[in-house]
């Protein structure tokens, strides 16, 4: 499953993401502005699971249709894009009108200064919601057609634009957080236009179409699957943000800088290989080639775990010197130590999630939404309960401890279910 081109693109994403984070640290350090921007990006990440809920199963339904009738699959793509664009406009208006309740949900107890900054940032970021779901459909289409390189390029546009703008801010001394939010949104808009252009060149020119025989069942299955799958993804962020909002200014930045570093390293660890694996699982499930799925999982896990261990170890050792190199007056030695310790504390959660990922792909392909609803509900209840019990004693370190324990419960459930499913169907 290793491919030099895909991994080179992943390394490019890693370098870009790392430069982006270092420049963000240099310009804003650990401050109210960095807290507001990072919490805002996290809020958008959670809301993406809401406004993309109806297209969750596109990859799997497209593969099923493609096996029977390629023209029908193409028409289905047109319906998915048209619906996504309309729903994007609807959710944009909804979020703008509900901005204050949303901040209360995701960052209850946040102080006035960060509240006002967060409000400004979200107003700008919400514009990208119009195009988010279309971008998700286009990326799934490219994966279904085994065009894995292009999604990496499209995904990197946000980071590229924000990195270029951060470089400008370093040179000029400007510290406007609204400009960074604007660059992030511009990247989404450009990815939207580029994605449509690429799809058109592949023989999928944009056609406004809302009707398709498979569309109703597609939306229904997507909602039930996404609801079950994203209970965790949506609710984990309000719990986490509300812990961080109650801590002094800067703690949200500590946590999200550490998490960003893990996200960056994951582009190398699982990014290329998991994208390929996910598409192959979908394809083999549609073709009932379950032996191939088992073989792909065996090929995926050992090198992924080894790569994760090596990259995490190197990152822990290099964080102090790398952060000192940026020379920000807004970043003290204590700040660097907090970020380093949180990065290390978050490693078990990401490792467990890595081991779990191929079994989740099998579970998604099976379209058993109740498994996701039950398992992820247990995850949230576990994380929430542990957070309440542990926060007074462990402070910010409650988050990595509680989330790792909850993730371990998920790993056990999904692994047992997926292996049982492959055995029964095989």
C-alpha cells in the first residue's frame, strides 16, 4: 500500500503544516488571539460533521452504482454535488444566525476578550461552509476513481494560503487574526473551484440535478451512519473546549498546538495508506472480495504502527529546539514544555485510533449504523464522566487521559465487530 508519490505528497503536507504551526506560534504565541483562532477552527471541525452529514456514504454508494451502471453513478455524483451546494448555503445562514448559542455550546465560560475574538473569527470561517460538502464529495469521487494525489493537493490549499499570509504577517508585524481566518476560508473556496474543474476534466462536468433513484436511500443511510459515526466527533469538541475555556488564557493554545502536531504527523503515518485502504475496502466490499480486505488490513497495520512510533519519538525530542528556533517573544520556555508534555500525553489516543482505523473502514462499508451509535455513545459517556471526575485533580491533562481510555473501549468494540463480520461474510 506504500506509494512513493502519495507519501511525497504527504511529506509536503507535513512540511507545510509544520511551517504553518511554527509561523502561527511566532506571530501569535500563546495568547487570546491564538486561543480564539484555534478554538474557532475546532468549532468548524465539529460543525463539518453536521453540514456534511447527508453525503457521508457517497464513496460506498458510488462504488455500488458503478459496479452496475457507470452512467447512473455519474448522475448520482451530479445529484450529490447539487444537493451539497444547496445545503451548504442553508447551513451557512443557520450558523450565522446561531453564532452566539454555538459559542455557548462549544466554549461555555470563555472570557469576554476571547469571546469577541472568537465571534469575529467564526463569522469569517462560516463562509467556507457553503463549499465544504461539495469539496468532500469531489474528494470522495477522486478516491473512488483511484486518483489519490489530487485530493492531497486540494486539501493543502488552506494550509498553503494561511502559511503565505502568516509569512506576510511575520514580515510586516501585523497580528490580525481575522486575516488568517480569511486565508483559511479562501483556501476552501479555491479548492471548490479547482475540484469542480478536475471533476469536469475526468468526464464529470457540473450539472444541476437533484433527482436520482438511489438518492433518497443514500441520504437516509448517510444520516444514520454519520449520526452514529460522528456522535463522538461532534460531541468530543464541546467537552474538550469547555474544559479549556475554564482554564486560564493560553491553555487552549497549548492543547491545540500539541494536537496540530499530531495531526501533521498523521499525514505521513496514515494519510496516504489509509486513503488507499479505505477506497480498497469499499471496492472489495462491493465486489464481495473479503479475503482481500483481510490482506489489506494485515499490510496496513504493522508499518503504520512502526512509523507512528518513530515519528512521535522524534517529534518529542525535537519540539524544544524547533520551537526555540522561531524566537517568538510570545512563547516562553514553560509554554514549550507544556506543548511538549501534551504532545506526549496525546500519543496513546492517536496510537489507539490508528490501530482502530481499518476496522472502522470495514464497519462503515457494512452500513451497520447502530454499531456506531452504540459504540460512540459509550465513548462520549466515558469521556464526559472521566472529565468531570478528573479535571479538578489533573487539569488540562484530564483530556489526553480520559480520551485515551474512551478510545480503548471503542477499539475493542470495533475490532471484535469487524473481525466477526469478515468471518461471517467470508
